[in-house]
C-alpha cells in the first residue's frame, strides 16, 4: 500500500481519473503512483510513457489480468 508521512501534501479527490483501469503497454495519461488491481503491486508511471509490458510485470497463473489503477496523482506545474 502506498505510504506517506506528511498529509498536508496530499488532497483527497473524487476525479474520474482514479477509476480508469489500464492494460500493460497502454499510454499513461497522468503521472503518479499506480496499483495493479489483481496483485496489489505499485509502480510510479510518467505521463506519456507506456505502462510496464506484460513480460515486465508478471502474474502467477490464475492471478487474473494486469490492470493499473491510479492511486496518487502527481500534480505538475504547467
Ligand atoms: Zn499485478
């Protein structure tokens, strides 16, 4: 589970961006921390880069498919 120390650096948000699931190799739309829905692994991914390919993040048979979900959005200045 993602962790933090100083809560004043994080805001709670209901933005729909936190509900979308992404497949391996798909383009990352928002920089931030993503969690795999099936195994709970977490990664940092940058906007415009692809999510880790299938052969980089692997599941044991029967674990289900890899689906990345945004859990912490990195607010970047324009
Ligand atoms: Zn996984």
